[in-house]
C-alpha cells in the first residue's frame, strides 16, 4: 500500500483526501519511482475543479472524465528514485535519481510511488544530475519545458528584446531566465509585489500591471510571451517589432526529452534556478491547492512525500 491524495469527484480543494491506496505495479517497459517531491500546478487545480473555459468544457470532460475524474491522483511532475524496473527497461537502473512528468498517464505524482514508462509520446522522464536537488528537480519539467517550447516557437535569439507578461508564475519565471540565458534583454510585467523576485532572476526592466499598460510604453519587442493567459495577440501587436512573435500558454505545447534535457543543463550550469515559493507535506494537499487556486503563487509550489 502507499499514501496518495485522491479525488473521486470534481470540486473544491476539500474533495482531495489523503488515503492509503494500492501501490502501483510496474509493467515490462515501466519503472517504479519512489517520489521525493512533486508540485501543485495551476493545471492540477484546474483539473480538480473542472475549471475549463466554456468552449472547451465538454471536450475536456470527455478527455478527463465526463462524470468523475479518470485520473484520481493528480500531480504532473516529480523527482524521486527508481525502486524497480520492468524486464524490458534499458535506460534506468534501480537506485537512479530521476525527474519527469506524468502527462496522460493513468496516475499522477501526488503519491508515494508512480509507474512511468521508460519512454512515451506525451511525457518525459530523465536522469536527475546530482547537482540538482530533488526539490528543485521536481519544479523544473512542466514550467521549464513549456517556457522553452514557446520561446523556441517564437524564434528566440541572442540580442532580442523579449517581454514576459506574468513573469512571476512558474512558466513566466522560467521564460524570463531562459530568455536571459540565450542573451536576450527581458522586460517583465507583474505586480510590484513581485519586483524583488524578478530582479533576483535577472529581469532588465520591470513593469507593474497595476500601474502601467505595457502597450502604452515607448518600447517594442521581438517576442511578447503571455505566461498567464491574461494578455492577447491584439494587444501585443501594438508593441511587436516588424516580424515579431506573440506566444501564449493558452496554445498547445508538447513535451520533448531534448527540451527537458536542455532545461536541466541550463539549471546545472547555474543559468536558471527553479523559484520555490512554498513547500507542503502531502498531508497538507488541501492547503497547497487552496494556495495555488488564489492565482498569486510565485514560481512553484512543491509537495514533499517526507513526513
Ligand atoms: N500550455 C501549456 O502547456 C501550459 C503548461 C503549464 C502551464 N500552463 C498554464 O499557464 C498558466 C500559468 O501557470 P503558472 O503555473 O506558470 O502560473 P500561475 O501560478 O497560474 O500564475 C501565478 C502568477 O500570475 C501572476 N498574475 C496573476 N494575474 C496577473 C495579471 N493580470 N497580469 C500579470 N500577472 C498576473 C501572479 O502574480 P501577481 O500576484 O503579481 O498578480 C502570480 O505570481 C496557467 O493558466 C496554466 O494552466 C500551460
């Protein structure tokens, strides 16, 4: 048996119950991972509450469970140690430290154990370098890969002017740091309360959305990156240079092994640092969801499986 946060109905954070469930059994091509850390993302909160935009509500419910959630253990990312491997696994050994995602798998990372395929189309699992702590590693995959995917789609290059709208969230804090690592000049949009955080992550210019409108400043950008889904292409066009690109987290992204490896490499070389806002034990999963649901989290919220 193992401990897990389970939700059998959609609803507020209180639908999550920490309980004992069957420990998963790995298949031939799977590894069994003893989880050290996971995160609560805004995606977990949306899935638990069935909080989908009206147009996507029905398609989303058909995918994630029409009457009750199909994936009853949430959690999209994790770090941990391989406890057992299937007979056809070649890339991992018992004892390896790993980080990865649970995208489109039957069960998530808000549990003591999870089974991950060695490779699968939608998600990624990689070896965790020793330079990276388990806590930091768990907070890298989703935000890091999403930021890198969208910046590459926008054609990020050295010397570009990049504006990150909503830079204080998980995706935004990685987008800022990855753009800086590539040699871009980065302007961030956040509330003034997060200026200290963004300065520490390398922002060149910071705008407070409560006091000024980024489209009315006398400045243009090669890339406008909407990291919280709260600006739009029509607004961004006002400040895009000719040939400039607008990208948003509302678009479909894909997880790629090479991209997580690049994010890991940038972290090991000290060019990016996962920003950890708060840490909760698994037993406090309701409090963690309640906090993330405020929409005010800074960077990442991690869950520890240790008591
Ligand atoms: N497409 C994908 O593959 C993908 C992957 C991951 C995430 N996502 C989506 O990306 C979005 C962001 O997720 P996240 O976890 O990175 O961040 P998040 O936790 O949703 O964002 C929280 C941050 O947003 C800031 N914020 C709130 N309202 C704002 C506004 N009007 N203008 C600027 N900043 C504002 C808050 O700062 P203040 O307190 O200063 O306002 C807070 O720091 C979510 O909708 C998530 O579902 C998409």
